[in-house]
């Protein structure tokens, strides 16, 4: 019988009393330690979120004797015992079932069912890859907008432009496009540009959308 099954068989009032007083004469020492570990998970989750890795690392800090694998099992058992699955991320569930698929693969290898073991490992790899590649909201960076009349464009890497030059270039480009559209010779177009005092400019013809 697993520790989780043993815990689930205990009367709730006995477990509650032990959690509050750390006194439980009818509870085996191993199970007492197990209950203390599980009871720490919700509190850690409340402060760090539902990330499995963060919770497991925090469990190891609180209980230095726990290996990563054992702390991870405590995390998953707490999920089942306290029914906190509504707060568990999809990433955590993917890693949980990836672990189970690897356990199943090892059982298949022991039974010489290598083809089934390979499928289990493939599925485990798929789940872990999905978990690792999932976008995490807490990793999104909020853009920073700076609104100030004290900051010059040059400080942000922009080149200083004269409003007069911009307007002149825009106007010249506009008239240049009109002249280019006239049904006259190139020589006549050059004459019109000189009369309009239009210098050579880069321009873009903008078509009206329908």
C-alpha cells in the first residue's frame, strides 16, 4: 500500500489533529513525515504559484533530506489528496503523465515488451516537449512606453529631421508624380520641373484604395 493510500484511509479528524498539534500516537512515523510534506505543498503553491519545479525546489529547501524525485512525488500526491487540480497548470499535468509513461515503459521493458516501451517513451517525450514549449504568461514582458517632452529623438536612436525639409520633400514628390503622369516628352517634363523648382527627390506614388 502506498503512503497516499495509507493517508486516505486515516479518519480526517486524526489527520487534522496531527497537522495542528504534530501529535498522533496512532500514526506511523514515516506517515507522519509524509503528511507534513504534503501539508507544505498548498502553502508553497499559494506563495510561488503552481509551477511544479518551483514547488519541488522549495520542498527540498524546507526538508533538506528530500531528493528531487521524492519531492516531486510529494507534489503529485498533494495534488491528488487536496484536490487542487484547478490550480495546476497544463505544463504540470504534462510532466506528471510523462513521468507515468516512463514508469510504464520500465515495466514493459521488464516484461520484454520493447515495442510498447518505445511507444511509452515516445509519448513521454512528446508530453515533455509540449510542456517545455508552452508559452508561459508569467514570462511575457510588458512593453514600456515613455511619454516625455524632455526626451529628444536622438537619445532613442532616431535622426533629427527638419519639419520644413520633410514638408518640402513631400510637396516636391507630390508635384513630381503629377508631372510624371503628364502625356508629354521627357524634355518637357524636365522643363516643368525646373519651372516648379523641384529638385531630384525620392518619392512614392500612393494609389487610393477602393
